[in-house]
């Protein structure tokens, strides 16, 4: 009987050996554990836009965003304002209009300090009050934010009875409470608003002060011009704008802001025409121009 002889198929065996060896090596080099997917980038919140999102000056509208923890923002500037009515016409300058804003360990709270304002008119100088306050950011998203602020002044300035044209402090202290909100309208436009309640004081003939309050709503529109530049336009009103029971004061202002790293410059112009109550119903026209600089440390 013939013997059946099995001849090894050398090429096939060699291929199997190479395949098994290659698979084992790849298994050793492959990372162990389940496959992971890289997370998508976190969305940028509204107040994360650097110094341009933080600076409040020169508008009446108060920015909602607060200074980050362990940072300090100093805002300062100078205004030249003219006042004209049926009885008088004069101009004055005010400076430094400085505000020091300090971030706290609470990421949604800042502390504010206000320097006295120096008024210069007709060769005479008077001073306003120093003050302090705080700002709280309630909530922010990528598109909107809202919060509140409160500030007050201390009776440290010059009594207006002794100051040129009644400029200066009444030596009675004032308080302001604000609700602030802002929203992005796309990559270029944004809108912001503040509703404020001010508790002021005006001098009276006996040398004391008469208390009164004012409602101050404001609305601001801004447009990004690119390269850190922004244009803004704003309107705001103040009831009892010239003192107790003096009617509503209306303002329009506009300007430019330019951010360069941690510094922002501003340039602005504003107008107002208020009608004082009384038999003559005289018109009080105001014009002002100003500039400023802010630095984030």
C-alpha cells in the first residue's frame, strides 16, 4: 500500500507566522483603554473680551462686567463742558474723573473707589466728593449678561455756595443704585442699558441741603470697527436733572474707544437741552467734549 506523504506548504506557513507576529506587535503598541474624543472648545462668555468688555467710561450706561479676581482697573479722564441759559453762559473743566475698580476673590464681585473731581471755572477751583461702591454680576452667557451696582459719595468736597457757578459738593453725600444689562447682537453690534435711581442733595439758603431723587435710564448701542476700535452712541435722561422739581434732563452722546492690549483710550462728545420749570421755562443748553484712558493691571 502506498504511503501518503504530507509536504509542508512553506509559503503559506511563512505568511501565517509573519501575520501573527505583526498583529501581536501592533497590539503591544496600541494604547490600552477605551477610545476618547477630544472635547469641543468651551464657549467664550460675554465678559471675556479683555479690557474692552470691562471699561465703563465714558458712558452713563454702566457696564455689566466686573474686574476679574486679583486684577485692578483704573479709569480716568477729563471733560470740558459749556453751559448756556437765559441768565448766564460759562464753561468749566472737570478732572480726573478717576475710578479704581478692584477684583475680589469672588469672581462676580468688584469693589469701586472714586476720587474727588476737580472743577475749574473762571479761574476758580472747587472739588466734588470722594466715593466708593460695589458691582455684582448676576449671570452671563455667550450672548448676554446682567447685574447690579451701588455707589455713594462722602461729604468731602467744596460747598457749592463757595464754588464757581455752584459746582462742587453739597457736603451731604449721595447714593446711586443701578440695574445693568447688555447683549451681543452678533459679531459687530451690541446693546447695553442701565436703570438707575439716584438720591441727591441740593443746597438751600440756610446753608443746609435739600434731599431729592432722580430716575436715570440709559440706552447705548456699540459697533466694533475692528482692530480693537469701537464706536458708540447713547441716549439717557434724568428726572429732576437740574435739582429738586426741575424737570427731565435729556442727553445724547457718542464717541470712539480704542483698545491696545491692557490699555483703552476714549474720545466723546455730548449735548443736552433741558427746560427748567417756571414762568420763563428757560432752556439750559449743555455741550461737552472729553477724553480718557483706562489701564488694566
